[in-house]
């Protein structure tokens, strides 16, 4: 198993191995790695060329050590890298600020336009425009403060935009123009309540004037149809004219940007004229030349006055607060006129922001980046020079190390053939510590081989003894397994017998329980029969009493029938006497004779019916007596049946008791048998477990015997393997 002995006599031998070519390693014996290592070292020595030393000197810092030069160049590169990042960050911040300023300017343009639009609508009393006007004023003020003083906007905190003289001038101009617009908006918002009310009043006046014009036209037409003189009709038609002029005045106030002061004055004058004409139509007026209206015209005048009263309630606030409305309209107009200038200022600010976003920070960042790259290039050049110097020094050191390694390999050549008596020479070279370690390793290996040799001899002897004991244990285990198997089969037979007995006892218990249930049902049936017979006896007795009462009643009916029969006979006699009296009366008693005959026939029918009733009553009395006798006989039979049922109930109770005892005994036998069967089954299972354990023990014994045999073989192989070492 060990390779052939090869001695390496210095560098010449290694050189010869290398010259043999890369395929020469195939001639080495298997496992001889020392030859391959020596060949590799020699090849590296022969193939590696020498590098020429080049000079590279950095001005100003070349007098410092190489490590210090690296540190200086790294610090310069890091400094300019930080300056480049700072310039890029400054450019990013400036661009972000400019973007925010641009967004603010866009919002200022939007709110400028909304200020003008909502201001004009709010000045006309549009309720929904006041909120827009206030919101635009406040938002414009907020964004303007951010531009002037800095602050938070659009999710970023920006500094003041007053960064140049041009922007400062434009922001100052924008602030001044916005102040005028803000004052106008504030004056409109201050009159919000009055303007809203006036807006509603003007709208209602306009609608009311149209209604008044319609009523006035109807009144004029009615007066013409009534034949009123033309002069009065013309004066009344003036109401229509006044209504239409009031509607025009309200429309002008509601829609005009600039309210003519004469319009409110005319509305007040027209209102007074309208009121005077209505009063004249109601009460008459010689001064105006109008007589009081009458009839249907009077009702139309009243309706017109009521409509005018509501109209006048809306006109009065307009005339009282018209100056506020005029001032608001002027403020709204000022907002609209100033919006163009304000929008122009915002656009100038936006153009200033676009011009302020220069590229100077990026240019500076590029310069810093170039300087950083130059510093890194110098560091790379310096590193390459340093590495070349280190490579030359490393080459010389490797040469010395290779010579020492080849010397150590020559000394360790005999170790490949198992010679543990050699000693490596310990020197000051790199292989000195390796040689010392190899000597220590050889000493330990010699002691190990000796111990292995002795241990393998002892293991072989002990294995043979253990194998003999294992064979004896295997025979005993197999015999024990056969005995346990026989015992288990017997216990299983007993368990099966007990299970059969338990099943039969359980079935007997079920039969006893069914007998008990049947006895209980019979006993209950007898009890129900006794109870039913008692109920029948009571019902028969009650029926007998009622039949007796029926017989007594039939006797009373017979007596009544006899009385009716007597009355019938007397009636018949009386009818006969009446007929005789009628016959003796001659022609005068002929009518009475007819009556007497009818009475006699009625008496005869009554007598016949009485006889029939008497016969029926006698039949009822006879049947009643028979029924009473039958009831008494049935009562006697029921009593006898009840006595027999009672006796049967007692017999069934005794059967119930005996059956209960029998069921309890059978149940106990079944329970005990089941317990014994469970125990027998448990014993059988335990025997099965013991049998399984015994089988496992047998298998383990067999495996142990096999393992001991293998151990003896391994000990023999181990002893053979260490026999080649020289101790």
C-alpha cells in the first residue's frame, strides 16, 4: 500500500523531473504526493520570469512613506468625492425648491383667476361664491408668505424665494398688488350677510314686479270691461308701466357691474307712486282723479295691494343698503380689473424661477469628480508600483522556501515506505518548524501503530470468545421463543372460550330483560283492564240509574195519557151534547152543529192517539225493566272480571320480581365473564409482547454474533495493515 522509495538530491533532481514533461507524473506510484509537490515547486521556479523594476515618483509627497502617500491620495479623493456629492445635493435641493416655487406660482395663477370670478359673483350676492373668495384669498396669502419668508408647501419645506434682486423686486410688486386685491376681497366678505340678503331681495323684487305687472294688466282689462271712464283706465294702466320699470330696475341692480345711482332713486319713486295709486283705487282720490273701485274690481285691487305689500318688503332693504351693494360691486370690479396685473406679476415670478435654476452646481460637481478620478488614478499607479516591488521580494523569498522544501522532501522520502525510524533535520529555514512537527508526528505515529497492533491482537481474541457466547445465547433465545409461543396459544384459547361464555351470558341477559319488559307490559295491561272494568261498572250503574229514572218517567207519562184519555172522553160527551142541542135548535143551530161535529172528530182522533201513546209507554216500561235486569247482570260480570284481572296482576307482579332477579344474576355472570375475558386478552397481548421482545432479542443476538465475526475480521485486517510499518 506504500509507494516505492524516492530520494531527491537537491535542485538538480527536481529539475530533471520537470524536464521530463507534464506527462512524467504518471510514472509515480499511487499515493506518492511528495514527488508531485517537488515537481510543482521546481516548475514554478523554472517557469517564473523576473520582473524589471520601474521607477514611479509623485511630486510633493514622494518623500513620504508609501502608506502615507496612499493615505494622502485617499484623503484627497474622499474630499473631492464629498464636495461632488455636496454639489449634486445642492443642485437637487435647488431644483426641488424651484419645482415647489413653480407649483406655488401655478396655484397663485389659479387663485388669481378664482378671486376675480368669485369676487364678481359674491358682489352680486351669490352665496356659494363667498366661500371660494375667502379660500382663494387665504390660499394666495399663505403661498405668498412661503415665497417671501419660506415655509412648508407641497410636502416639502422650502426657504425664501427672495434669492436675487430681480426676484425680490418681483415679489415686492406681487405683494403690493395682492394687498389691493385682498382689501377688495375683505370688503366683499365683510358685507357677506348684507349682500346675500340683498341678492335674495333683488331676485324676489324682480319676480314680484312681474307678478304685479300681471295683476295690473288684469285690473286694467276688468275696468275697461266695466265701462269705467277712459281717464281712470289710463291712470290704472300706469300700474303696469310702474311694475315693468321696477322689474327692469331690479334686473339692472342684479346684473350690472356698475350700479347707476339714479336706478335706486327711480325704484323708490315708482314704489311710492304704485302705493298712492292702490290707495286711490281703494278709497278714491280727487287729487289724482281716481274713484274707488267696486265689486269685482274691488277684489282685484285688494289682491294687488296684498302682492304689493310683499313686494314693498323686499324693496325697502334694497333702498336702505344700496350703498353697500354699490361698494361691493366696485370692489368686485376692482378685483376683476386688478386680476390681469396680478396674473402678470405671478407669471413674471414664475419666469424668474425658471431663470434661477442654473447649471453651476452640476459644473462644479463635474470638476470635483475629475479631480477625484485623477486622485484615484494616482492611487492605482502607486499601488501597481508597490505590487511589483512586493512581487520581486516575494519571488526571492519563494526561491529560498522552495530550496528548503525540497531538502525536507528528500529527508521525508523514506516515510512513504512506512519507515518510522527516520528523523528530519531542524533548521532556521521556513521548513524548520515543519521538520520539528514531522518528527513529533512520526513519534506519535510510531506509538499509534504499536498500540493498534496490540489492540488488534486483543480484539481478535476477545471476538472469538464473544462469538461463542453469542451462539449459546441464540440457542437459548430460540427455545424460549418456542415456549412463549405455545403458552400464548393456550391463553388465546381460554380468552376465546371466555368471550363465547360472555356473549351467551349477555344474550341471556337481553332475553331476561325482554321477558321483564313483557311482564311489565302485561302487568300494566292488567292494571289498565281492571281500571277499565271499574269504569265500565260505574258507567253501567249510572246507566241503570238513568234507565230506572226513565221507567219512572214512563209511568208518569202513562198517568198523563190516562188523564188525556179521560179528558177526551169528556170532550166527546160534550160534543155529543152540543150536537143534540144544535139539532133541537133547528135552523139556527146548524152552524153550531158543524162545530160540534168537528170537536167530536177531534176528540176521537185524540182518543186514538192517546191509545197509541199508552201502548208505546207500556212497551218502553217493559224494555226499561229488561234493560235494568241486563245492567245488573253485566255489573255482576264486571265485578267478577275485575277480581280475575286483579289475580292475574298479582301473578304478573311475582313474574316481574323473579324476572328481575334472574336478569340481575345473568347480568352479573356476563359482567364477570367479560372481566375474565378482558384479563385473558390482556395476558394474551402481554404474551405476544414478550414473544415479540424475545424475537427481537433473538434477532439482536444473531446480529451481535455477526457483528462480532465482522469485528474479528476487521481486527485481522487492521493488524495486517500496520504490519508494513518499520518500528
